């Protein structure tokens, strides 16, 4: 796979890759241009949720590093490892308070991808609201 270095190209490739994966699993997605939100998605139950996509190539240390600073407004973050063509899903409240986050290549597994996609496809606002109380 081509290894883009331009930050906007990396982000755009990641956003459309995530849309491809989610649509493949039956999750309807709409690309939006909003600060802190890249995708509006609809679960299999019809509930709408937002996704912020973070894309990365491996850094010099062999890890995937992501900048997650700023106001976190999306419901979920999806971290993309471009060379591996896979992803990890995290709810915003599960993210560390730090401004950056890193994953090792071995953390991007098929099981991690499938678990994340299943979590998004089964998303229901009622369950999420009850957990946050």
C-alpha cells in the first residue's frame, strides 16, 4: 500500500476506509465536515451516532500514534492503521485524558475489528444513556 505522508491525505484515506468497512457491515454512514466529527452513522437499530476517525502510518518506533487533543464531541473514535488496513473502535469516554494515544501493530487484530464493528452496529442510545447515569 502507498504510504502517504501528507496529514490531510492520511486523514481522508482513513475516513473513507472506515466508511467502506462500516458500510460493508451494514452500518449506514455519511461523511460530514464538522469539527471533531467525521461520520454520522446509523446502527442496525436506527440510532444515530457520531465517529471521529484518526488515521496513522507506523512511526519510527514501529507504533501507530494518534493526536486526540481538543474537545471530544464524537460518540466514538475509530483508529486506523493504514498499512495494516484495519481499525480499532473506542467510545470517547474510554479514551485516556492525554492528548495522544498509541497502539502497537499487534493490537490491530481481526477480532478487535469485528468487536468494534459489532459494537457500532448494535449501538442503542437507551443503553448508553443508562450506563452514563
